């Protein structure tokens, strides 16, 4: 075993210098449960057998929790010894405030189980991490039988009268709630669940009979527990070369289920994958796999697993949308199949319970909204965190960091965050500073704080085997254990390491104490501009199977790694966030945390990125669908390393990557330790100026972007948004993932992602579009493809008529220094009615005061090509902390003849009426008021 570890370690270290060696990862046919479920799916569809039914006599409605309980009965036919009958507890409930239905299928705890290190029941606490309320208990709506008046008795037999026979003579129970059109039909004999919106069938669950619940059995009695359609492949052993030492103490435990999306011919979601936004057919191919792993130089156009997993699958049509949340953090594979006018999926997880929430809506955004209502709204970051982040593995010492700052400032390139990767630590021991090169971190932090800049440092969940921090963890027995209950030792950056077990309360408390010592005790003065990066938290283990933790490791509570794998990274970053939030409560400051691994719910606390990409055009192109996919499943704060982590990008690629990167919600330049330095100020002209202009455009748009982040923190809406989210009515948009909208602001972008490309084609819905930089207009009569020039200094980006943007146009070194700058409004009216609207959200960008009402929310409307007005939606409690309140410049984009310019405009504020000059700017064909002197927090009216 030791020898294998050494070989694997070498292989992994080598992979950190060459392309990803995907033979290290299982394919479906090498993963016991994936292959078994695919076999089962094939066989059951041929045999048409159904081994599962809902026991009608077990149906009970609990009126206190508004939950239906029943037993699903699995019958394994055995003529010799008599049928084996397994009862699987089933619950179903509709939720209040959402158009959703949740159901669970569990197994009773194992009665005779002689492993005292493990709990005898399946892991059923995922909701404690993924749901915003940190509990599996939801606010459910009262259930109603749609067949007759609800009966009050909770007597099992009373419900029998609610069983009806449908036209096919099947026994059916139908449930609904008073508050919505959502209806569910339970087919008792086949265990099929149909979900309807009114009369329309939207989702059929288990209609292909792929429900498979591998109930508990031992190797000895396995033969009597097997269904005829089941294969026994790798049930009690794993013959995959790199995980053959897995003990599989429970034997086979997988759960699987099929979902058919009726009337939908697309499926999206289930990131993270380096693949198209619309999920591809997987028939005869690899399914999409959700299993958090370290995939340096990951493959493109692939369904291989990556760093994060969000098991939300969604689909949309012009007036309807549906989402399926498979709340299971175990290794999971998803097959996708498009069949006529339906889309089919087959979820297969290695263990755990079936816990599914189905959401219905009219438009795609309804699914993201409800999903983030359930799993938590995305964090509202520091304003500075949506500025530019300058990172590299590594800045060598304090002087290096401060020189980068000086050079960025000298070259007038704004930035807000600078980062320290791994090598700032003393011998890769987290919670320490390397004494020779980072001797005075407090001073360095203070020098960065002058312009409001933040320093992010890397702290990973693996700790070098012996030193102060890991000793403390071991003293409290707060580390992950091996299958024998002893400290697990694996290899990562510091060689032999242990892993903090943040699944457990003790682990979180110890983790918290390490942060407190590091920040409040070890630094000479208590600073508020140190932020944290949790990397390698899949967890990445160099000598572990599939680059990660052995599945038979044991976590607090006696749960196997197998059962919780995809949620571990979330527990690490959430513990980090909670600790930092408490530490910074002294300053009432929002922490910033970047995490590489994630699960549903991560959006509440962190930003993420797309991991170790390569500096080439293909990865630039792929970054767009990857960030879009994350945005639609409620995790908008995502971005790819600009201009590619590994390798040395050409100057042209750098320019184009920055032009794309400014639209990622998380915008960070990062580079591998072996790559040539490429901070923007080091670039040759004209690339340096191109990059400077791109970053400055990001900064000019910060008020709008911050408003988009705020909107997202309210309803989960994407910041980088697919075309079909904006226009579900155009089927042409469902396959487009190389152009996108930005928030609800009508900015539509088609970045250039290939070399020597100086024009591009963008598909637009009917309307008028103003070039974002030149304001030159283009009219589109029907959905059409428009050719746009894109010389190297140009980003193909438009403002769609009907919208209005708020900018701050003066260059400053950082976002903090922009706080007192005036606003500019850019109005982009429609052609037909000459109208536009937009919103602005402003708070102090730093504290949590917005939670108690200290923020401004204001909307703007422009009508009849003439009148611009604002409406204050929410007034701040203390506007002094919100910075400048004045709008100086108003720019009205025109198509050249829709505004009668050359005269004065009238501005009315309360009883004060004044005239201001309107200039016509020939270059941009726009009418400009240069000195409007109106406040954003007071109502006014401008008449052109
Ligand atoms: C892996 C991360 O993905 C990468 O961004 C980082 O630079 C290295 N770890 C070193 O910490």
C-alpha cells in the first residue's frame, strides 16, 4: 500500500506539470454503483418489473408538520425462502412561500451492525448544511387531497378513501395545497410521482422505474437481497486501481431515481463541469459526475468531476420552468437523455438518502429564486471584492507585494485585493508567516489599507503533521480519522498532513480558535484588511484515491467520507467565514472568503473560481459557460483565473482574457508559480493600455455591478446571465453560451475568445442596441445575428434599449477612493416608445449596516424620449456613510434623431426649477448634461 501511495504521489506531482491525467479518476464503468445502476436501468426497462410500491395502509398525514408519511415497500421476490420485504420510510410535503414539493426516501437504521465507529443509519443531515435555515425542517403548507374534502383524522385507514383509480386502472392518490396550482399524484403500485402545474404534467418521477434503493445486506446474505435486474459489480470491494483499499463497510448503499421533464427539450445546471451550458446527451457516453476533486489542467468538453458540486438540474421553456434539487453530497452521476419533447435524467448516488426538492416556475429565474430561498441567498460582498484582484503563486516577500501595489498605481491601473498564495507561510504551515520574507505582515497590511486594499492569504484545511496548529487539532481529536478511527495522515503541500474535521462542532471550534490566534494575537496590531482563501478543500490529497480522501475515512458523528464528500468543502469555508465574521464584528466588516470546493449553500458565504485552467484560448472560451452555469444555480460570485493559471499567455490572449474577465462576478488575475510574471503593468503596449482600459471599465461600472450583486443577494438572480434567462421565449437562445447579459441592466456581451479575431457575430432579440463604449446604435427588427467589429481594443458589448446604467467615470486607485466621486447616468431608450428604466443600490460597501436599513434603493425611468425621473424605494438611515450622492453627468444615447437637442433641459427638484445646457456629442450621438447637480437620494425630474 505504501508503495502504491508513493507511486500515486509521484504521478500527482507530475500532473502538476503536465495535462490532467484523467485515468486517475473513475469512469462510470469503474465505479461499482454507477455501473450497477446503469445495468439496472437497462434491465428494468426490458423486464418492465416494478419492485417498489407505496403501502396504502401506511399513509398518514401529520397535520402538525404538514407532511405525508408512508412506507415504500421494496419486495425482492424469492420463491425458495419467501419474498424479502424492505420498508423504506417516505415523506412528502409542499412548502410555504415556494412552488415546491419535497420528498425523502430513507432506510431504517441497521439493527445488527458491529462497527462501533460508524453510525448504523444513512447520513441524513445534508440539509443542515445546504438549507439556509441549517435544518431539514421546512415551513410546509397544509396538504389537501384533491379527490375529496380533507379528513381530519390521522388514522391510517381514513386515507384509503382518497385513493382513486385513473383511466388505466392504476391506484392513485392526488395531493395539492390551497395556496398554489401545484399538484402531485402518487401512483401507489409503481411508486411513480407526477408533478403538475394546474392540469399540465411537468415532471414525472420514476416513470422509467429506475428507482433503486440498495438496502442493507451483508456479503453473506447478498444473494437473497438481489433483484433479478441487479448486477453485483463491486458491491463489497472496489477493483479500481487507486481505490482498491476501500473497505466499503456497509456494502452497497446506492440510491438512484429518474426524472422526466415533460415538454422540455433542454437541461441545465449540475455544475461543476468544463462543458457547454446546455447539458449534453450522455447515452452511450460518460454521465456527468458530481464529486469534488482536484483537477489541475482539467479536460475541456468533459463530464468529469471538478472542484465543486451543485446538484440542481433545471429546464425551461417559453412560459414554464422546473428545477430538481438532489440534496445528496455523496459521489453522484447523472445521465441525461433527450427523448422527443421530453428531457430525461437519471441520478445515481453512492449512498445517503433520497432527498429531493422540486421547484416549478414561469421563467428560469423563478427556479434560481426558489432554490436560493431554500439554500440561502448569495452573499453581498464588500464593494472592494468586486473590484480587481491581483494574485500570483507567489508574491515572494513584503517588498514584492508593496512593489506590485506601487507599480499598479504608477501605471494608473486600479485594483483592490492583492493575494498571497501558499509560500507566504513558514514551511507550508498555515497560520504562520515565513519569518525571513514576511517578518512584518502587520506593517504590510497597514500600507495596503491606506487605499482600502485587502490582502487575501491562503489557508487550506490540511495541516502539516506536527506543529502548533496541528498538535492543537489532534489534542482535541478534531481531525478526520481513518477507517480504524485513528488520525488520518495523507500527503499534501506540507507532505504528511492531517485534515481538520469541520463536519463536527469540535473541529469548527478549534478551527475558529486558530483564526483568532492568527489574526487577533499573532499580528502586532489588529487589522481589518486580511481576508482568507480556502484552497484544496475538496479535499485534495496527493496520495489519496482519485486525488482526494479515501471514502472510508470517518467524520465526527460516525459518518463516512463516502456519505458527506461533496459537502466537506462547504463545512470548511463556512467555518472560516463564521470565524472571520466574528473576528471582524469589532469593525462591523464583511469578511471575504474564496473557496475552491463548494456545494449547494456555498453562495451564502463565499466566492469561488473555476480552478486550475490553462492559459490558452480554449480555456478562455470555456470559462463563459462555466461561470454562467454557476450563476444559474445560485452561486454567482465565480470567475476564472485571468489570463489562465498554467502557462504563459500571449499578449493577445491576455488582452482578450481581461476583456472577458471584467464580466466575471469574481475578477482575479492569477498565475502558476512556474509562469512568467504578467502583472498588468509589466505588459508591453498596446496590451498594457488595453488591459488598463478593461479594468477601468469594470471600475466605472462598479455602481451597476454592485447593484446586480445586491439584487442577487435578494433573489439569487444571476449576475452573468445566459441569454435564455433574459428571453425564455426565443428557443434560439437556449444553445447560446458564448454571449450573455449582465444582471438586469441590459448589458449584453460577446467576448472575443479566439486568436486573430477582429469581428464577431452576436445574436440579439428585436430592439435597439447601443454600443457600450461608443453608444453607436444598431437596430434589430427580428431576432437576428449582427456582425460587430472587434479590433483588439474593443469589447463587443451593448446596452439594450430600454435600460439605464449608473457609472462612476473618474479613475481612482481603488474602489474605496471612488466613494466621493459623482455618478453618471447613461440612458439607452427603446426605439418604439423612447423609454428606459434602471435601478441603483448603494450602501457603505463595507459593513452589515445595510441589514438594519442603512442603504439607498432608487429606481429611474425615462419616458417619451424626454422625461427622466427617479423614485426613492428605500432611504438610508444615515446617508453620510454612503459617500457622494450627486449625479453630475447624464448621457442620453440616441439613434441620431430621436431627441430634439441643442436646447436646454429643465430640472425640477421639489419647488426648485432650473435650466441646464444640453450638448450634443457628435462622436457618441448622445445628448449630454454635464453638470446636473442632482442627488440620487432626492426625487427630481429632468425634461430634455
Ligand atoms: C491550487 C490552486 O488551484 C491554485 O490556484 C494555487 O495557486 C495552488 N493550489 C497553490 O496554492
